[in-house]
C-alpha cells in the first residue's frame, strides 16, 4: 500500500494493457507502450509527505 502511487493522489496510466484482443490477454507494460503519470488525479488517502518518507526507506 505504501508503494502504490494511487494512495498519494497520483495515477499511473497503462501499467497493463491487452496484448491480444481476441484472447483478452492482459500483460504488464514493460515499455512496449508509453506510461503516463498523472499527478493530483484524485484526493489523497495517505499524506504525500508521509508517502515520500516511506519511499526513501
């Protein structure tokens, strides 16, 4: 929970994508498609200062 950017109000778009639409195969995006980091997407669940301190640990 303390490593997920969603809890600090940000959103990482396209972490996964559908590789084969006929089979519906969902795979983790390892650079095949661009990822978009959207800041202040929604209200924070964990204070950003606390979240940043945990990332340093």
